[in-house]
């Protein structure tokens, strides 16, 4: 019979054994690189350099966040930005995101 204090340690060991830390770090680095490439591509198309973040869950691209600073607002309309971002996300990430969030940051008073 396994003693009770050993059960949590055994469970943690089993969970960690299923996770490869080197693979996780590689995935994060790839996501950052793809986000940077997307940001640069958006700048080429709009003239505005946004901050871009990406979120994967269980290997699926669930959210792309694009944040434009008020000092560099793109001149495209929101529907034009939507079309552009959907195409560029597909190009740089190799799949469509479930959601794309576009934000604009304005300074407070």
C-alpha cells in the first residue's frame, strides 16, 4: 500500500514525465518568432508597427492579439484590417486563428 504523502509526489512525477520541457520552450520560441514576423508583415502592409501576441491551447491557435499605438494608427478600415490579418495569420502560422483581437491604445489625460 502506498502511503498518503507519496500519492501527490507520484502524481506530480507522472504529470512531469508526460511533459517535455525542451519541447515547450521550443514551442514558445516558435510562437514568438511567428508573432514578430506577423508584426513586421502588418507594418509593411499598413505602415503601422503593432504589438502582436499569440495564444495556443492544446496545439490549436486560439487567439491572435494585435495592438496598435495611437501614434501609428493604420489608415485601413476595420473590415480591411480583418481581411489582411486573417490572410497574414494563415501565412505566418500555417492555420487560421479561432479569434483575432484588434486593439488601439490611446494615452490617458
